[in-house]
C-alpha cells in the first residue's frame, strides 16, 4: 500500500506537467488554425503578392512546435501507463519481500500463500490499468473546460459596431 501511495505524488507532478503541455499544444493548434483561416480568407491577395512560401513556412514552424508539445505529452502519458501497469507486479514483489523479511522463520512463502496473493494482486490490475486513461481524460477535460470558460467569459460585441 505504501508503494501505491508513493506513486501518487510522483504521478501528480507528472500530471501537472501533462496539463501544461496539453495547454501549450492547444495554444499552438489555435494559432495554426487561425493562420490557415487567414490564408483561406485572403487567398487572392496571398497569390497576388506571392506570399505562399512565407505563410507556409510560418505554418510549418507552428506545426513543429505543436508536434513537439504533443511528443512531450505522449512521453509523459507513456510514463504514466508504464507506472500504473507495472504497479501490481511491483506491489506483489514488495509484498512478498516484506512478508518474508518481517519474520523469516515463521513467514514462509508457500504456494498456497503465493497463489492466493497473486490472485488478489491480479484483481488490482484492471482498475490500475484504467487509471491512467481516466487521468488523461480528466486533464484533457480540464484544459477544454478552461478554454470554454475563457471563450464564454469574453467581452460581448458592441451591437452598434455590427451591421446585419
């Protein structure tokens, strides 16, 4: 149990970094989409002045930064999956070692104790395997909620400046 409790603060730090990189990736994606929208809206002017290459290079720069953010996020996510997938095995090994080392004379690890314990540890495997999926979904949801909140709390358009 102590091993699982030790994993939580370590993973909380990784989760905060994951949220930071998810937010940065979404900002880059927004910037890229904004520039592509500008290009599509001003295609005639863009072609007239021959600005295709400069806009294309700017979009590629943003895309490279976006992919870098996504790559780091995926590495962090993979570390989470590895930690929580290997947790039942590590917990089983730590439990067996603790069991034997507490009292080596009376605590003998026989097959009955080992197999019953392994069965119990395998029941932990399912929830611990699904935990990273849930955490990544929560992180992405929090970033999305933050973006929606920012959008909904933006200043209203002055109706006198808009013509129908």
